[in-house]
């Protein structure tokens, strides 16, 4: 039994969605770095100024 191929327009939509998802994956390390930087700044401000 062979798998059924989707129609061309459905295949195009799937490929476009995969490409959009791939572009977001490339941005994730940048967002993670920004989140870590913000967290570090919060910790440093609390330690230096609030002595908590």
C-alpha cells in the first residue's frame, strides 16, 4: 500500500508553514539570550541595591 500524496496546493501550504516555523527556530537562541540577560540584570540589581 502506497501513501497518498496531498494535492499541490496543500503541499505548498505545508511547505510555507514549515518555512515560517524554521525562521522562528532561528530566532529562538536570540530570544533566549535576551531573556537570560534580563534575568541577570534583575538579579544584579537586587543583590547590589536591595541586599536581598
